[in-house]
């Protein structure tokens, strides 16, 4: 079964559009490799987490900033299709 990515974001911080943009980037890049990208409004203020199954790919508080699509695409690729070249996202 194809994996699902979950993006948990703080709606009170206005991060829905950021989460939706990241979901669109992931779905465009991994069209044939992902089951879904779920957007989950967080009950915790300031939260922005990206998980792939049980694996945490990004925690805004731990990393100290929001991810660039390139960073998340590389982390997703390394887990689900490690041999894929991401083109400009690999440079």
C-alpha cells in the first residue's frame, strides 16, 4: 500500500495555505508513489509537523524554521523511492 503523509499545522497561526502548498508540491512530485497527503489542523498552537506513517519528517520547532519543499521532497524520496532523481530539487 502507498504511504500517506500528514501535515499538521496551526490554524490559529494562519498556516493552512503553507500546509496546502506543501501538500500540492508533494502530490505533484510523488503522483504515483503516495496514497494521500492529509492536512490536519492542530490543537497545539505553533505546531507544524510533517509525518510519513510513523516517521517524523519535519518539526518546525525542532528545526527552527519552516521547510522548503526541496528539503521535504528529499526526505520523502529517501524513504519511499531512494533511487529517484528529483531533478532541480536535488541540486
